[in-house]
């Protein structure tokens, strides 16, 4: 995770999670316990998900591949590809989920 201090700020560090990714439909915060996630069956839908991990680590099952998202990272999931989301750490994972068109 790369931290930066914006101009005219003091004692302030930030990390850009994502840039423009479409129109936001809604957003949620998830608290995923060790071994938790879902749905149990991979699913699809017409909108995409932008996932950003705040704490812990998430594992995205995405069709035939697996994507790991670490703390401070984001990943855009194409809703047309069968997917599910799981905690990939031994402690609680906290993740933002933003649905986008």
C-alpha cells in the first residue's frame, strides 16, 4: 500500500483505493469472520462489484481463477463472471463492497 500526503495537509497520509469505475448503485461494509464468505454457490448479476479490503485479506473465486485482495487493495469483479467472496485470513476481514454499473 503506497501512502501519500496530499498538498496542504499535515500529519495526514492517504492511500488511493480506486479511480473511476462507473456509476455507483450502492455500497456496503462487510465484516467477514474466519472461514466466512459467500454465497456458497458462485453467482452472477448484471452489475459489477468494486471490493476494497480495509482489514484482513479477501479471496475472490472468479470463474476458474482465484484473486487475493490484501489490506489497502481493491479489485473490480465483473458481475457476469460467476463469483463469490471469502475471508482469506485467520482474523476478521473488513471489506467495502460497492455495486457499480
